[in-house]
């Protein structure tokens, strides 16, 4: 979860069987139960969202991060150059010769 | 070339990045991904998957992967590209990274790569796939 996001506390009543399933999954993923519940609620909402809504949300998140990192105004040619350099680096890591 | 509606296409990392950045110099990337995705049969090779992982946080990556599930079809190819094909493309003049992409596409018999990287065309004159800009793909889908 983004640390700059506002958080609202809610009380949730779940059937015991559902709670047990979530608790089991959270333990398996080594994450707090409330974090997994938050992810599951978000994913449930995403199931009803359009592609555009899904990607607009990711884009907003990505652009916020780039703004914080001072990279949003980076010229497109520079971005392309960085991507090419990253491609070479990853290829060398995945396929050392 | 209208078979693009009926064949898998590989989307290069730069298409995802420019779309999510809403890059003004490449507006077609956003249109292709945000509006036309459901008309595409997407092929995502290991190299591009890892590049996306390096560029995005895990939460951003999850969002992109969830969106990709809304494509007409999506194929995740986690199998490393064949070494002999990488070597052949490097001998043909491609840089290693581009040789890996070319090898992935050749092995999977993918005929279209959507990329804003113009170097692909000059590096690989005899490639078995077409390199198309996002703008061209949108025109073909009309």
C-alpha cells in the first residue's frame, strides 16, 4: 500500500469459513491479514472496472511516483535510451555468455 | 497486414511505459493500451516481462497484468529465448537485448512487434516479423 494514501479503518464481519481461508492465505504469503483483505477488496473492485479504469489507476500511481522521483518530465528520447540500456543489462543477466 | 486482428502481437516495453506515462510525444501508445487492448491478442515474452518488472513497482505491475487479462487473448511466455537464435540474431547485427526479443518472437512464430524503438528496423533488416508503431496498429484495427 502506498504510504501517502489515506487510510480508513473499517470493521468487517466475515463468515468463519471465509475468515479461515483468508487467514490461511495470509499466513502462506507472510503478510498481515488486513493487508491481504485490502488487496482482495481492491481486486474485487477491479473485476468490475473497465480496461481504461484499471490502466488509468496504474498510470496515476506511476506518474505520481515519477513526479516524486523527478522523472516525469524526462524527454521521451531519454526514456527510450534508458529502456534500451536496461534491455541490454537484463539480457546480459538472463543470458550470460 | 489486417491479420493483426487475428494474430498475436508482442507489445514492447516502451509501449507500456509511454502509455502509462501518458507521453505526449507518443499518444498512440496510450490509445492502443487503454482503448484497443481488448481487440489485441497479446504475446508477452520473458524479456519484456522482466523489463516491466524493473520499471514498475509490484503494485503497478499487478495492475498492468490484471489489465492484460482483458486482452482478446494473452500469452505469457516465461521460457528463456533459445540460445542458438539469440546468437544468430547477434551475428546478423542486433544488439544482445534486441537479439533476445527477436529470438523470442521467432521461436513463438510471432509476426508483429509493436514498438516505438526505430532501431529495430535498422538493426534487423531481414527479420521474420514486422515492427509497427502503435499508431500504425491503431490504423490497422480501424
